[in-house]
């Protein structure tokens, strides 16, 4: 590594030096600044605690001139930098003093007098340890994301969906709100793989995932259910908002032209959805099952449409097509259609 590269790598490394003797403080700061560190110094513990809170240094150098009170100060410092390092400087080289220093939270103990190059080497060691810790944290976050996320679409996978859905349903019951579960399936998707190839099929699924992402809010839970099926959980939403979302999503896919290289196609989706009701006790899997029944009905009725499953009605009444709404936003609910039928029957009886 060149000197310039080393200076760039150390420029953002914040190091705080605490020494009651201002002359000693300047001597300690000199090699740190010469090395390129962003080093600052204070001459009292009270100043140090304020500086740590505001500045968040990576490393603190504490000169223990008054040993016992200094150890109490060390403890306070470590409480404020749980992920930083605190290096103790002391002229007491006894085993008892060194052991006490480590017991009170010191990450390193340097006996004075010392060679500045040795101090810089120890700083680099602690910074490397910190870098490895941060890399491990980032790697763990990526692993967690991989566990919860579908590789192809970037949406949630089914591994964590039910846990999230159950939590949202409990929260909805507590606050008197509704949760909507939507099942979406590509129409005639087999023709994509048969007429093109599996790479293009993967591209189509990935693009549908992006369309779903673009249409959902941060508080919603979009997931890939498997194959060319998707599941979306809408939170803090009512029936009108849910049906509008479903139709908007259906039209978005219908209007999208899938094109990758020489392969291109237009596709549609079928959508089924179900919702919780106030005071209702229903499991997450049962709610998903209801949405799946509605999706099946949408397929049976000709595809490229939205169907609502109302759990409070009989099976015959519940699965009612909500219309494709290509030319109109007038979507009939199951209750409305049944009310109209009953009204007509009553009129016939009255006439008879």
C-alpha cells in the first residue's frame, strides 16, 4: 500500500486521546496525526464523555496517571463505546495493574515509556479487528436477507412470510384494522417456457417481481409463493383499497411488454384476494387458503381477472368475479350482487 493510499485509509479513523497533562497530550497526538488519523485530544474525563457522545471515536487512548480513579473513568468510557476500543497507557508495569486494567474493560495495556511506532502498530491491530467485526456484521445481514428473500425476484420467500403475516394479523386485531392477502398467478405461463426458454421464463418472473415491488408500499409484504405464483399482504387497508390495488396490479402486468434479447411476449395474471373481518379469529394459513380459492375461481372463470373470496358467505355465493374492469372501474362486490338477486326474487314473489 502506497503512502497516499495509507493516508486515505486512515483519514476517517477517529481517535480520541485523554491526558490531563497538555504537554503529554500534544506528544501523543503528534504521531497519530502524522500517520493520517483524525485525532483529537481532551484533558479531562468530563470533556471526554461529552466528546465521545458527539464524535463517536473508533479508539480511545486513556493515560492513567492517577491509577485507581482512572480505572473508574475507563469503565465509564467503555459503557459509551461498546463497539470501540480503549487502550490504556500507564507507567505501572506490575502484573496486578495490568490485570486490573483488563478487568475494568481495557482492550490493550501499554506501559510507558513506549516507542511511538509500537503504539501505531497496536492501533492498526485494533482497527483491523474492528474492520473484521464490521465485515462479519455485514455478512450476517446478507445471510439473513438471503434466508428471507427470493433470489430471482428480490421479494420475500415463503420461509418467513407466515410469521410476518401472523404478526400483522395480531396487530390488526388489536387495533381494529384489516389485513388483505392476495394470490397472483401468471396466466398460461407454460407457453413462455415452451415457446422460448427457461432463461426467458426466469426473466419474466423477475420482471413481475419488480412490477409488484413498484406497486406495494413499505408496510406491505410482497412474496414469491413459488413458481409463477406470488403472494402479497396488504396492511392497514380496507376493501375498496384492496380491490383497487388488485385491479391496478392486474392492469400493470397486462400493459407490460416483456422483452429480453430476441424473446418478447405479453402476459396477463389472475388475482384472488381475501380479507380479515373485525373480531374474526382466523389463522394466517387459513386466510392464505381463502385467497387461493379465489385465485382458482379467477382461473376457472377465464383468467385475467380479480376475484374476491368472502368467508362469511356460502361457497356458492362467496366466489364472485369482480370483473376485468378494462373499460370501467365499477367492480361489484359479492354482497352487492347477492343483495340484487334477493331484491329481484322478492319483487317476483310480490308480483306473484
